[in-house]
């Protein structure tokens, strides 16, 4: 197993196969892409695998991760979050996904609005689009394309661990900055940028 410790998971990281029995989650339809529900079922079962969760080395200063074999060709990750770390605002472009907290607690801030996919640098958000949810161990969510969010471990003294899955495998990640109602597109990362 290879472990990375930097801000963005690298598709070049080693792959780990979760315990037998859920690598091929929920009898995927022959040749069909995994649904959000199937991705969520995968992350839920992976998070319940105590041996898998315990296998992730934790770094006191940076996030760590291991790539997992996700269902139906999906991209999946086991991620460790030191106290006080987060992702910053981002989306996963055309990918649908799911994630769940396996230990500790994470907070997700998200936008309840679909953003234009191209042709803008700065948007002024209207009132009422912000959502926030706490995700203690065993809690998570599935999400659709262009879901803009940030994920945080707000604990001052405890690591969190989570499991994530995306389909199709991440074609890009768009990173944003946020100042009050203003959301600004800062960077577009593609898989070749992660290697």
C-alpha cells in the first residue's frame, strides 16, 4: 500500500483492494455505470471495514490517502484528515459521487445551486444557497454532477477518516475561492496535473 501526503489525491497512488465481498458492490448491471446509490453503498461498506480503516497511516500535518478499487470502474479513495484540515471549495465536474465519514467527524459546506459549467470567472451567489451538514462516523451523502462543496475536519485534536467514490473517474476538479457571496473560479485541475 502506498500512502500520499499532500493536498490533492493523486491517481498515481497505489491501489488497495478492500476486504472481499464489496469490491463489486451491489451486483452492478452488466456494463452499466454505477449509480449514486451504488457508490454510496460502496463507501458505506468500505467505511464499516475496521481493518481497512485501521490500515491508513495518519499524518499529523497533511491529509493521507490510498486509492481503492471502486465499483464498476469508479475512482475511490480512503482519506485521512488531520485536525483543522479541509479541501477548500471545489467540484468534481461531470462525475457523480458519494462519501462517508468512517471515524471522527467531518463538516460539509455546499451550495444548493447548479453553477454554469463554463464561461465565467466570478459569480455573485444569492441568499439562501448555502448548506452545511455535520457528518459524524457512519454519516455521508451522495451527490450529482457539478456539486460545489468544501469538506472540513474542524476538530482541534482528532483525525477523521472518510471513504469517497466518483464515477466517471475524475476528469477534472475545479477549485474556487469564496468571499461572502462571491465565488471565484481559481483553477481547473486535470488528472495529468496530479501525476
